[in-house]
C-alpha cells in the first residue's frame, strides 16, 4: 500500500469537501478549488477525515493513490491556511515593487522588468528585499515564484540575484590575483 496514500486527510472546521463526476471540490474560508481525478481512486469521508483508497494494485493505480491523496491534502491546506513562498532579492540597486496587478523589478538590466500577477496570487514587497508570494493553490504559488526567480538567478561569486529564502547558494572564491 502507498505510504503517503494510506494517511488520512484531516479536514478542519469550516472546510467543505465534495466528490462528484470525477471531480474533487474543496471550499473554505480563503476560496474554492477543484481537481479532477481518475475513477480508480475512491474517497471515503469518516469523522472529519477523508480516507483515499484504490480499486486495484496496478503500478499506475498505486501512483495515483499517493498523488490524489497529496493533491487533496494541499487543497484542504490551501483553502484553510494558504501557501506562501518568500523570495529574497540581493544586489546593489536591485528592487521590486507592486503596482496594481503588475510587479515592477529593477534587476540590473538596462530596462525595468514588468511581470503580470496572475489571478489568485497576492504579492507583498518588503523594504529589505523580500518578496512574499501567497495564494491558495500550491502549484500556482510555486510556479509563479519559480518564474520570478528565473528572471535573475543567483550567481555564485557575489550572490547577486533572486533566491528563495530557504535556499543556500554555494559561493565560489573567484580570482585571487596572486601568481
């Protein structure tokens, strides 16, 4: 049995989960999410928990078992608490500010970089070079953070660029100038 799939998903108070027509719908205080699923996976609701089971023991079905359990868990966490990724911008003159639904970034290029903020994502720019990306869909938050990081990935010599807050950049020594 799948180690991840056999763990029941706890549903907190205020979150409503429904399953119909091969679609999971989760509603909570922060919003509503929906996800389609294959018919080889079954969901049973018991005492504020949802147990995920599978129909057979084929390899693909076992993969779906853990996948849909984790997707359901992420949806429940997203609509109740939400997800946040923090980016840190390092570099002299590097900065980011939110102007309506557009993120304006100065990253050392000749022109500013403009990035449109997708629906369901909120950005908050702090003075110390931190950028907080939050939303209810874990995949969207992670994907948007990844796209912003790609604009100026951190370089190993001075550490300039955009990195995740929990990311460690391996630094290189550089030229010594002594023969």
